[in-house]
C-alpha cells in the first residue's frame, strides 16, 4: 500500500510544497537585502541627483517582496493540498485493507433492519448508522431525523456490519450464522 498512486501523488505534492517554501524563503531574504540602501531611514529626496536610482531600487525591492509573498502563499496552498492528498491516501489504504480480504461483496441478504453498519461517506470519512430498510441496490440508514434525512448507501460502501454484538468486515464470515 505504501507505493499506491495516491501515496506517490501525496509525496510529489509534499516535495513541491517544500520546494516552494524554500524558494519563498530565499526570495524573502533577497528582497530584505535589496532594502539595505534604505536601512537608515533616509527618505527619497525629490529633485536630488540620487532620486531616480533610489526610486528604481525601491521599486525593485518592492517587486521582489511581492514575489516572495506570492511564492509563500503558493507554498501554503501547496502544503494544504499535500496534506489533503495524504489524508486521502491514508483513508484509501485503510479502506483497501478492510476490503481486500473479502471473499465476496456485500449483498442484501447480509443485512436486516436493526443492524449497525459502518459505511464510507466521502473519500476520507466513515459514519456508523442503524439499518432502517434493506433495498435491492442500497441500504436505507437511520439518519436520526425522523425520516427526512435518512441516507442511502450502496452495498460496496459498507465496511462492516454489527449484529448481536458481533462485527463482521467480510460478508462471507457472516454466512455461518
């Protein structure tokens, strides 16, 4: 699982974020150095022979600072993207570990109203529900809102079923009951 496409993508994104962060640091140091001429607080003297070169130097330093800030913001976005990719890869690895040992997929006959099921809700999260109704293609789950918010989940999204205190992650294990 360690070398899954999702894991490689997360690693690439993390490397990109690290590189952007390093670039932003270098650009910030460079921009800081460009302001050295103005460190003493000497204002730009309009009409003085040094005004034009001082104005150009200040504009270059300002532009370098803006580039450093933009690169820093890009690095922060890249770090967030890398973190999200890692969370998705971890979730996928966890779900794959649970589902890879299955001999057969879940079927309507594996469930009855009142069972407790853990299902994938989104890419990275799971939720636990009580089965309200067993349908041909989905389970109707008790959302707790009196019926108006009862979710339906396909059988391939079920990770485990608990009945009478026994949790089953492989539907073939439940055949012995």
